[in-house]
């Protein structure tokens, strides 16, 4: 029985048909192995290309993040440089939008090509908007620089004009002071005569009952003519002024001074002799007395005398 089976197998293996079938299977197997090898190579190449693409996206993503951060910082810096409230508000809005896009980019994976492409397109828009603001602010700065130069020029002209006015005012004041000084009255030849009851001069303090004060108003053609008031102050050795009424005062250098005698004269511009009198009704002490003469708020003469 076994002999017959072996004989049959040997007969099949040696037949031409079986040889052709075996050769086809072997060829098919070789082709399949070659195809699998080719697919493996292509898959390896695709994986490598994909890794390279992801690395490229990672690099591009990092560069985009840096650019977004730079733009946000630039918006802050531009806000400091300008004082236009409306423009500052616009820059603030653009800064917040840029920061929002930056956060979206940071949250996006490098493998998300579609989102990376969208944010890259948004970055292009941000770049364009930033450029427009840079041009606008540069124009404003140039205009401000022109205004500053113009203001400086006008201020310098104003300061020069002010200085010239001050010089003219000072010259006018000096001229006015000279005219005022030249037009002031002046008293010379001042003489004080302490007199006793018989009208005789005496320098014994216990005998004095009257002071006769003589002086001359000198000629002055620049002084205004007409009624002029002369105030006489008689100061005792202790500095107190002889006066009949404490309300008898006149203006002098932003203050009020007491006077002893008030004399009104009609001044003609020519030399004029004047005599005034003081009746002694108070206690007098020995020592040096001083007589001061004032007119038009100016001291026009003084004279000392001594009572023993």
C-alpha cells in the first residue's frame, strides 16, 4: 500500500504541470517580499520626512513666538512715547490682540499644520498693522519735532523781546528816577534857634520855650510849582519825636511817620526861605536833638543841635 502512494507522489512531482505551479508560487512569494520591502522603505522615508517636517514646524513656531512677543513689547514702548489718548487706546487694543495670538500659538502643537498656518497668516497681518503704526507715530514725531523747534524759536523771540522790554523799562525807570530826583525839593541852610521867654537864643534846656527852625528851599526849575507840604520831625535824644497828636503822621517808604510840624508853602520854582515854630509844652532833656525835613515822601534835609 505504501509503495503505491510513494509511487503516485513521485509521479506528480515529476509531471510538467506541477513544476509550473510551484514556480509561479515561488515568483509570487518573491514579488510579495519585494513589495513589502519597498513599502517598508517608503514608510521609513515618510516617517523621517514627517519628523523633519515637525522639527521645521517647531523651529518656525519658536520664531513666530519671538516675533509676537517682540511686537507686544513694541506696542508698550510706543504707548510710552506718545501722548495722544486715542492712539494710545488703539495701540493697547492691538497689543492685547497680539498677546492673545501669542497665547494661542504657545498652546498649539507643532504637528498641527493647519493652526500653525493660520497663526502665521495672522502674524503677517500683525506685522502689517505694526508697520502702519510705526509710520504714523514717526509722522507724529516729525510733526512734534517741527512744533518743538517752532516753539523754541518763538520762545527765544519772546524771551529776547521780553529782555528788550525789561531793558527799556529799566532805562525808563532810571530816567524817571533821575527826573524824580531832579524834581525833588532840597532844603539848605537849616538853622535851629532854641529861644527863651524873651525870644533870645538859649541852649540851656531848662530855659527853652520855643524852637524856631529856618531853612531855604533851593531853586529848582524841574520841580513842579504850586502848593507843597513840608513835614518837620524834631527827634529828642531818646529818638522819640515831639508831636502834639499821635495821629499826626505822613507816608514814607510804605510806612507812617509821626511829624512835629506841618508847613504848606506855595512853591514857584525859585529859592524860598521858610521858618517854622515849635512851642515847647513837654519836658525836654539835655542832649543831642535832630531836625528832619520831608516833602513828597522824600527827606530833603536834616540838622543836629545840642541842649545843655
